[in-house]
C-alpha cells in the first residue's frame, strides 16, 4: 500500500480521476506532490457537479476506529445528515491545512454513519494522528466531493481494485444491493481482503500477489487477462496508478471502449 497519503480534495466539480466519460489520457496534477502527479483523466465537456450535494464542513463524532488488518483501520464517524453519492470523497482535516487528506466514503448512502478505510503510514502526517483518536473524540471533516459515482446502474458493473481502493466498491454494494456487480480485488495477503465477507454473495475474485492460501497467487492484472468479463459492462478501477495503465491495455485488447472505463487514483505501487 502507499507510503504517501492521498492529497487534499480538488475543488467540487473539478474533473480528475473518476471524472465523466471521454477520452482516456495521462495528466499532471500540478498542485499535488511529485509522488502523486500521474493519474488517469477523462477529457470531457460534461461535469457531474451540477447533480452533486453541496460541500459542507462540520465536527464529526468518532463512533468507531478499529483495525481490520495488521496495517489498516476503519473509522466510523457521525453523519449529521450529510447527503452524498456512493463513490464520493470526504476530507479529514488535520491540525494544519497541509495535513488534510481525502478518503472515499466506504459506507452506503442509506447508513446512518460515515466510514473511511485508511492505511497507517508511519511517515505520514495524518494517519498517525487518526490511529490514536479515541471513540467519542471530535474530528473536523468536509464532505462530499468527487465524481467517482456510478454512471448507469442498469449496466453490469466490474470493479477492479488494489488495496484500500476497494472502499468505493463497498459503498456501491451497500447502497445498491441488487447491482449487477463483479469484484476483482488485488492485494498482497489475505488479511488485506477488506470486506471480503460482504462481497461473498457476488461474483468476487480475490487476487493475492504474495499469498497462496486461497489457491491462486498472482496480480489482479494477470488474472484479468484470461477472465471473461460481462458483456456491455462499465469498468471502475480504483487503487494503484500502474494498475490503471495495465488494465487500460488489457481492456482495450478485449474490445472495451475507453468511454466505458472510469478511474480513481489512490497511490503508486512502488510506495507499497
């Protein structure tokens, strides 16, 4: 997983990773750190911002902060009636402005709380603070933002994730139980198959790159090369930037139009 925490939120309506459909291209996020510059954007003249809830800031109460793997935690906070769309982001504010980080909301639209999944980065500026925050404490947050939302729920959905990039998929699944959803999740070891039990009733394909306890060892991109995807599916990719480039080529070779691929960048695999 990343050794760099995600950068602060883009302004509402700014198209970045996970933007509206169009031509896939690499781009540079000029205001982000050099280790988080390349992402997969979609060139488009259409924004989803006009349909998104307004960004608001409040002091949320921490309802839970539990480890779900040796290095990852799930934080549950009070929602305070804040609306959001599955796949959108929340900003967790640190002590200083430069410490602010954004995370995909991992809970569903109908849950009474908000949840985020985070990896503890010892050299990071925010996660060492988060992991020490007790239940009952307050944390300043802003939400919602981002456009990595489902475009067409009537289409089959294929979600391909690495690491904590599974968070938006969980939000999709909890919000839309009847969604025609296929999940491919690439991680190093079985302990990092976050929310595995919740995906068990769906077509779910864990890919372990450093663990053979499930009988299959390999990267999610290698698995995808020989996998038969549903016809007419939309593809949502979330996680390592390098995975996007590999999956773009794999899906292109399978005849998937670029306009059917949507991405949300989290980190570089060499930061794992």
